[in-house]
């Protein structure tokens, strides 16, 4: 007897299968393309070899023709038998027929790529612009430390002793794993990175080059000038960081806070809230509230975030996490409003653990190991600035947890350099205050000049605030050594932003609670509708199984996050388990309720429910593993939708094929025939 196949391959089901296949293929593509190695050592390559091919690169001014390629260098130049590693290289050709010296751009960090420079078009009019990947971040060996990221994601509070112990153990575990994988950590240092730049200069056939560096990159520029002075034409350092300043101290931070306090006394919107901004901020910093309503606040997270939030002074550069908004938040805390503190507590737990390549950051930080030992021996206590140092250095435990390298004591003091140098700093910069460069670096630069930009902060402000002015400043100095600040106008500090942290926290909390409630209510409503009518209806079923799952998935995830925040403080908010359960269950339930018919046998309904839930859970878990960050929430929803729908479609096909076809009616025979 043949099974019935008349309903199995109807057009709607074929379309649904095709859409599921597209979703799964898209997720697979995202997973494998994001995990692909950027560069590798070519077979038979030798140290110093550079291979280039034509490519294009996107900038703020459109796409530029460029040369892209791979530079091969020794992993550890102290070891004659060292293996080779590969670094990416990009070069933008100057648009001018008579270009100036090539510009090597050095990004900040550490632990941040040197291969992204959207502002390259501002320099490429008159100069070749060259990007050389940082070893440990951009190269064939990447010093990722998921052990440390996981420990920080699970932290009950960034500044608790238990968190510092967990960080220490995680750094040790990461270093041991990298060594077991064949990585020679002794080769990851500032001088080795500088020698990579020099190898690229030689391989490209350049004579003297210009350097444009910022923050951490300025330390590389200093060492480059000290190590290879004949290779440098001119150097611009934005947010200069002399030796010893991969740490922050409360005294210098207090100086910067006093600058804001002076501006506050001149601004009615700030002066009306406090007689002494510095005192109010210090009070709020000492007494961070433990809760905002039912939502807990991790005080150490807020203290850490507060300092990093003061780096930039404009919203153009840093969005809502800028100096004036952070100060507005701390003033609100001092006034009894904890909403903004809660937002900072949650945001840094989500963003900070994976914001850097932590192994490379640890290796580069060892250049200031001697300073760090003195810093932590003095037991600086808890204060704005010093707490950020405690977080970065795991309260000093990083010194023993991460191995030393043979270069870390080579450049522990500032050396003299005759390279023409321009120091650019923002007067309100908390991470690289310009007075430090004035005091410690400028006296060693007989051909040096300094520009302090009023009411601006760190290097992001330099690039974002009045691009025409910064472009003229850079162009004039690189072209002729002349300083031209003529296009700059003074930034206006807004101490009461329209969208402050408190207001943003209220919006975030309302969206989370609203979508979580909508998910619960809508699932209940769909279930009741299906029970009363026997099914939700064809159009409603299609809508739920295709588009509405986005609402169910987001609402489910927000509900899971709220539960974790209140009751499960060590569960990472970005964990695959949290995403799998909080997204997979509501998506699976929604798809099941849209699928089920009341006239189906109880066993069929039970199998469908189990299959939809299992498909939702497995799909959400797989989807969350496709990428990282908040984008993983979307891929988890798509994964849950695809797999849950696929399970039910396959179940329907199997069930329908198992139903016997009706037997043909017997012919009627007249009586007596």
C-alpha cells in the first residue's frame, strides 16, 4: 500500500524549506568567514619578505585604491632559530603627483588593530599612507585570551579581590596555553613591534617616513625614533604616552577633574547643581549605590567605567560615554539618582571583557612593569584613576601572571630625540594628560613643539572634532614643520546632555521590561487563540513563524538578562547558554503554537512541542556561536527560528508519509449480474 504524498510538497512548504536553507547557509557563512585567518606565512618565505597585490579600502571619503599584502618577520628576533610570523600591510598611494614623505599610522590600544584608519583620506592627498599590522593582534598569531574574557564576564564586581584572583589565574592559563600552542611570548614587545615597522619601511623601498601616532601608538613612535632615528622624517604624537604611563594615578586625574570644575563654575547648567564639581564627583565615586530599584549595581564596574568615560570630551567621538555625560551621571548619583550608575555597571560588563586582544595588551603593558611594581607596592587605594589601573593590571597580579620579555627594560625612561616632533593633546584628556608630555617628554625634544587643544579630550576627539582643522594641522606640520591651528574653534562643554546616562538607562530598562512582558503576554494570547479556535489561522501562523519570532527572541533574551542581573550575577550576559535558553524557549514555543492544530492526536502535539523546543534551543545555541557581541543575539534568533521550523516541517513530512492512502472504492455491481 503506498503512502500518501499529495500534501507533502505543496508550494508553501517548498518556500519555507528554501528560506530555512538560506538562513542556515547565511549563518554558516558568517561563522566560517569571521573565523578565517587574516594572514599566513607563505610557503618558502623568508624574513623581510613583502608580497603585495592591488585592493581597495574604505575610508570616510569613499573607497581608495590600495596595495594589500603580507610581511614576513621573525617571531622572536632574539632567537636565531625563531619561526616566522606574517603581518598584514596596506598602502594607500598619494593622490598628489609630488607626494611628501610616506606616513606610517600607529593606532592606540594596546590590544587593538592597527589595520583600520577611516581618516586615511585626510593624509592620502599628499602622502602614501601605510598600515602595518600589530604582532599579536593582526598577524598570523593572535594572542587572544578567552580565559580572561570569561573570568571578567563572570565577575561579581570588577574591583573585588575574588575577581583579581580570577583574572590572575586566567592570565596564567592563557599564557600556558599559548606556549603549548607554540607561541614564543618573548617575541611580543614594543621594540619587536617597532622593528616590524622598520622591516616594512625597508621592504617598501622608502627612505625617511613620517609617523602619525596616537595614545599607545605614541609609545611605539618614541621607541622608533630612539631605535631608528635616521628612518624618521617628522612625527606627530596625538595623546602622547611617555614611559611609565600605562598606569593612571589619582593625583594627575584630580588635576584633570579640577579643569572640569573650573569650567563648571562658568556654566550655569553645572554651577546650579554643585558648588564644587570635584567634591561632588568624589563623593559619588566613594558612595556608588548598590541598587536602582530592584536592579543591582556592581560598584566596582561603575568606578572603572567612570574613569574610562572621562577620556573624551565630545559626543562626536565617544557617543554617550564622554566626559560631560559621565560627570552628569556622577552628579546625578550624588543627588540620589542611581539610574545612570546601573547603566554603566551593565554596559562595561558587556563591553569591556572582549574589547581588546588581552594577551597582546598584557605583553605590551610589561614595558611599564617596573613602574607598576612601585605603583602597587605603594598601595594607592581606591580612587578615580587608580581603580582603573587596578582593573587593567588585576590589582598588580598581572606582573607575575604574564611572562616577562627580554625587551621590557630597554626603554623605561625618556631619551633625547632630534626628530621634528609635534605633540598634540586635549586639555581635558584623562588618559594622556598633556601636562605629562609637557613635563616629561618635551624637554627631550630639541626640535619638538606642542599644541594643547582647549576643551578637548583624548585622540578620538582630535579626529572627530572639526576634521578640517585637524587635517590642516597635520598637513602643515608634515609638509613644512609649521604649526597651523587657525581653523580650530573652542568646543562647547554641555554638562546637561539631552540624552544623559540616566535617561538612557530609563529607555533601556523600559525597552527590556516592555519586550519581555510583550513576549510573555503574546505567547499566552497566541496559545489561548489556538485553543479556542483549534489553530491560530493560516496568516497568523505564517506571521508568527517568520517575522514575529524577532519580537519573541528579543523579549526572551531581555527577560533572561533581567533574571541574570537580579538573581544570577556570575552568569555572563553574552553567554551562549543564556542566549540559547532565553531565546530558544520563547521562539520554539511561538513556532509550536503557530503550528499546532487542536484536532491532532495528543501524541503528535507532544512530539511537535518537544521538537520545536529542542530545535529552538539547539538553533539559538548554534546561532549565538556564529559571532560575538550583541549581534550574536540576532544570529541566535535566526538560528532558533530556522531549526525549530525545520524540525516541524520534517516532522510533518514524515507524519504525512506514514498515513496510508485511502483505498479505492470497489465498483458497484448490480444485483443478479
